[in-house]
C-alpha cells in the first residue's frame, strides 16, 4: 500500500526531486501552450500583415464650412468649429494656430495657439502667427519650428517649445524670399537679418535686404541709406562693398553681377571687373562659363568674353559636366559648350535633377525618359512620383506601376517600400494587396488603387468611386467618393485629401 501512495509523487526517497517527472510535466505544459497559440493563429484566419508602427501627425480638416484638426489615427482632435483654416506649422507636433474675429475690411484679427488638449499655449503674447516661407518658385509653406509673436504692438520670434529667440522689440519681422529660416527684422525703418536661432547676421541699419540666391551660404544683397548696394556674407563679413547701383541675384565662383552707372559688369571679391556691357542679364555662372541674356535670347560666354554658344536660344540652363539644356523652336535638347548637340532637340521639356543625378526629358505623349549622366535612356514611362525620402521613382509603364531606385535600377515594391505592411498587386486587370511574402491579404477586386501612405492607409477605387483600407487591408470607408477632380487621392481614415492641393487639408 505504501508503494501505491508514493506513485506520482515528485520526490524520490528523502524528499529529492524526481527530475524525470518534473521535465515530463514541463514539456507537457509547453506542448499544450504551443498548441493553444497555434490554434489562435488558425482561428484568426489566413495570413497576417506585419505589425508596424506608423508616425502620429496632425492635419487640418474642413467639414460643414468649419475647420478643425484630426490626427493620423483618424481621431478628431479639434472639432470643426473655426471659421478660418487652422494652421499646423509642424504636422508632427500638436501646435495649432487659430484665427478669430477676422475683419477683412479692416485687416484685423485675433490669433492664438492651442494643443491637442485644447489648452491655450504661449499666453505671454497678444498674438501668435505662423511664418509663411516662399521659395524661388513662389511655392508657399510654413517655417516648421518658428512662430512670430506680438506683444504691446512689437514682434519677436519663439520656437514651438516656447523659447524666446528674438524679444518683442521689432516693428516688423518677415521671412526673406528664397531662403528658409532667415528673417528680415525692422526697427525704426532700419532693416536687419536674423536666423532661426536668433543670431544676428546683419544689424538693423539698411533700407533693404534681399537674398542673393536660394542658398544661405551665398550671402545677401543690402541697400544702404545712400541707395547703394553691396553683398554681406552669412558669416557677417562684407563680400563686396556698398557702392553699386544694382546687383543681380546670381552668384558663382566668387563673382557677382553689378551695375555701376549705366554699365553692367561682373566683379569678384578682389574688386576685379569682367565683361563690361556685354549683356542685359546674367542667368548663371558655372566656373569660367556664364549664361547671358542678350536681346531676349540666351547664349554662353566665358570670363574673357569669348563666345561659347551664340545668343540664339529661347532658354539655356547648365546641367552638369559640360552639358547645357537648351530650347529652340519650342523643343529642348542638350548642347556642350563647344556647340556639339549631345541630345537632339525633340523634347517638350528637359530637367536635370541635380540632387539625384539624372535627367528627365518629357515627350509630347506626356511620357518621360530618364537618362543617366552618360545621356543613356534608362527608363521610359509616365513619372508619377519621385520620392527623395525613400530614394525611389515610381513610373507607369504600359498601364503598370514600376519602381526604380536612384541608380535607375528596377526594383519590386516590396524592396522599395520597406515600411509598408501591405503592397499593391495586380492580377487579371484588377488590383489587390499582398503582404511582404506575396500572400494575398486583399482580393483582386479594385479597378484602381494606391500604395500605402506613410500613415498606413491605401485608397481603392471600385465602380468609379474611391474608398479607404487600413494597414491590415480592412475597409475603413467603402468606395463612395467621386474624386475625379483630385490630382492626388489620399486618405487618413475616413477623411480624404481635398482637391485644393495648395491648402493640404482633408475633408469627407
């Protein structure tokens, strides 16, 4: 009987563990646990997409003629209740600039900043304003981390954390056209220049300050009280003294285009003069070569005033190496400085993307040819996206989307879009989605569709209407929207991008 009573105990003899039985029990528990996990995956059904985190951001929304804010999870953060569009300088930060009591006839308004909890921010100031930046193409955007503030009628600058960069002693503060994060200040009608850190670049003593080029490092044109112009470098040193009657907005090889009396000429930082009275305008300077405009036509000369290309072209732009993009008879081609026709004049437009390193040549069929620096055509199709954040080009070729890296090598979308959870796929003329292993997660049922945006959503089209799926391919909005006037179809949850692309807001 005593033997029977000991059967099944986890001890042998003097209370020692029976290790074989302990291991047997543990293995049995583990098997059961793994079985349960496996059953859960089976019950979930089919394949699963990667679980990935998408960035949180904020966008203005417009509904029933009122403005509000959503986040990229689709939550309404600020209910649509404002008469004027809410400005979000940095979409990744919950700082929303709201305007109230707007009087268009008198040009007056009140403004404030609130956060996602509807709390008022920066309460030490009377007004809070975003700063509009205008690039060389006159495209408007916002300074992302700088706000203009007003107190007792004077202006200053703060960052989004509320740190004061410039105290409220300025009569005016305005961005300078063409150069981001640089601001013209004004005290008693004297202008100066500061950067986004609050550093004074130019003291308040000039009548006028403008950018020389779109690059901060090339300096700024100043006009003194006597009406004479000079150039001040970004490090506050004087590049050329204030003695000229005009200065053109062009720079190259430490040379500047100036007007002295009635004579246009080129001078360098040593005060030497070149090419007097040989042009009406200088377009650009690249080393020893200078693109000039004469009698409305463009040509190329060097610093010795020797003609390289005659002034007979309707447009002339430096590309790279010894190549120039030229236009004549409404067609674009490429020439060398020795007048060799390197690319025939058969394109409606040619552009060199210098930060990527290839040429885009457009044809009458709206297709583009992408050429490498050897002028070899590598890709032909309709360019639908050039994404410099992820280093890819998307091209529509024969009705299909293809992807290329910046070496113009064809890649699969799963290779390019590494943060995606689902990938656009086409079969028998219909679009669906697969996961990174190629397993179908959304059946092929849509007549058009987009790749996943950076917040996880895709747009799908069925029976002429657009809807939205989430990061797992589940329906968020059934295809119900007619978006034929939208150049770009994009969704954040139940909200779609408005057709007014310049405003960058969502509606439904």
